């Protein structure tokens, strides 16, 4: 199996280090299949590179990324991907076999992780919360606190989650419930400051309880881990372009515009959930649109 690991940390400052774990990169969805308001006249694919759009498959290319964050006194994993050995309904996610765990253990002992955060409870952000051991799903990080936004937990019975389970398979049963059964889950209300260097902030849209992870050093934001605030490069040119899988599309657009504007105005890098080509995204404005620098 060829490793997808990054050679170097993405972010290193005196008090913050962030490494990416890249689980997979695949052509996943047709444009109309993924975007609710896609218009080929407005969103031409000819401007996209092969790491953004697979012309032969006629599908957008998406990745699945996790982040290992180290700040003084705390080691945190943000988003845990799809996970291996899962009975998922979509063939591209079914019984995956990636080197995610090997990448993780090359960086840190899972026993040394203090906190696990899912930016939101979609299937591709919770998978490695657990791993298969002797036919049982057990927490991957046995000494960690797994933090879940109260809004996400309260929504587990909502239609949007029921539809997600119907599309994907029961990720709650294998990736969330075992964490609660092990007594490792903690429910929080956002915003939440974990340390002076790390805050969980509301970023609603993809789900109601979606959070953005803000990393701060010496009074300055050094990175935003954005989860599914955006999914694809087309959304830089048109932040109003919205995923069909976002439960609050209007709020998703507002959050996206706010995050893009902060990056462009302050120079803070965005660490995305699904864009492999640019591990750390630096944006600049082009009128009402944005583009990736470099």
C-alpha cells in the first residue's frame, strides 16, 4: 500500500504544530450529484486541474483529511475520516483499506492523544473514532476525551441524519455509539476554549452543530481547521455553490463567505477536509470571489 502521508508538518509555530493525515483521494461525485445549484455556464470545469476534476470519470475529486494538533498541554485529533473495514453503502467507502492508522502511529502513540473532535457528525469525519479489534469496534484513542457538539448529538434523530444513514450505512453504530459505551464521550456547547491556543467555534451550514477549530499563537490565529465549511475549489469562485448534503444551505453560504473573507483579509491558512491539492490554503480576493494563492 502506497503511503499518502505528508513529509512535513503543515503548520509549525512556537506553540502550535499541525500534521495532516490524508486518508484517500478519489473522483467521487458528478457535479450535479454533489452541488444543489451547479450551473455549467457559471462553473466551468475547464479551469480545474486533474486533482480537482476527473474528466474521464466526469466527477469532482475529493480527499478525506484528518489533522493531528499539538499545543502546550494538549494533543488533539480533528476529524477521523471514513475508517477501514466499514460496511458502507457507497462502493467507494465500502470496506476501505488505507494506511490512515499507520500514518497516525508514525506521528504519535494513540494512547498519547488527549482529545478527539469531529467538526460534525458526517460519515467521513468520524470513522477512525473506532477500530475493529477481535470483531468489536473499540475506541482508537483509549485515553482521549471525544468531544461532540450538543447540537450534533441532539440532531441524531433528525431527518437529515436519517437520510445520511440511508445513503451511507449506520456509521453511528460503529463510529459513535462505541465511544459513548466506553465512557469516553463528552458533549459540549460551542464556542469552547480548550486552551489559550485552541478554540472550537460555531460554523453552521453543513450541519447545525458544525464547528471550526481555531489555532492561536502569540495572540494571532495561525490556522483554521474548517471541516466541511467548503468541499471543493469551485466554491472559492462562487461561495454560494452549495453541497446537496448540507442541511442548512443558507447558513453554509454565510459561514463560507465569512471564513473565506477572514483568510483573504488576514492571511490565515485554511486546513480543509476534502481538498488534497493544497494542504494549507491561502486565499486572496478577486472582487466578490476568492482564489488560492500560489
